[in-house]
């Protein structure tokens, strides 16, 4: 008799204890990451301090300054570091998850899971229609901005301290990576 293996879904994740760490599902497989470092969290807080008030003041939608479950497909579920959902897409808020792609996902690259952020998540966010993906790289002190175009992501640039980030999703945002690193 063989062993039955099945792909996991969000319904399996919600049964895990909250202290299980960052839990994500990639193609039905469970991926657990450790709690982010203090430097990682400091960067997330700095980004939130700039982006959250901008989104609220302009009534653009909802910005999430901490991990929230995003269900992109039955067997694809991520907890991005930060994300934004435009006002016209707020219907995707289906407590306790965002059901469908956010308009913006921001991941802060951790050395322990660099490939997960730069390859696995990149490919899935692109595939499932996340309009803009920011990869914040503490090692290189750059923020790489990718915008979804016909056929996939195109780079809007890799922004270093002293430069202003270009974004199509949060038009008018004035952000210099020097404020973040």
C-alpha cells in the first residue's frame, strides 16, 4: 500500500498554531521561515512609517505593515512582509486573508532565504498578477522595483540611497532609500 500525499491549502495553514513562524504554501508544500531579524523588522517599520500615511492621506486603499496571508491560488499562499491593496480591489479582503493578488508586495530579503524571495516569490507574484513587486536588499542597500507588464515583470530600477523610488502603483510617493537603510 502506497502513501497518500496531498497538496496543502490555506485551510491546512489556518489550523497551525500562531507561533509556528512565518508559514507559506508553495505549490502545495509547506515552507516555514524563522522570525525576521531585528534589522529586517526595522526596515519594515521604516517603510511602513513612510508608506502608510501616504496611502491613508490619499485614500488609496489599505496598506499592511505586517505579514498578512495572501492566497494567490488553491496551493499558493504567502505572507509578504508588507503589501498594499488599492481601493478598487478591497473586495479581495476576505477575513482573515487577502484572496487574490495585492497591488503591491514588498519583501525584505533575508540572507537565510534569499532565493525564496528573489526566485520563488518573484515567479509566483508575477504569475498570479501582483502589479508591483519591491525587493528590498539590506546587503546591497537597494530597493529593486518590478512592474507587471504584458508578458511579465519589467524593472523600474534598483534604487540606492540618494535616489527617489519610481513606482506605478503609489504614484506621487516620495521615498529615498536613505530613509530606510
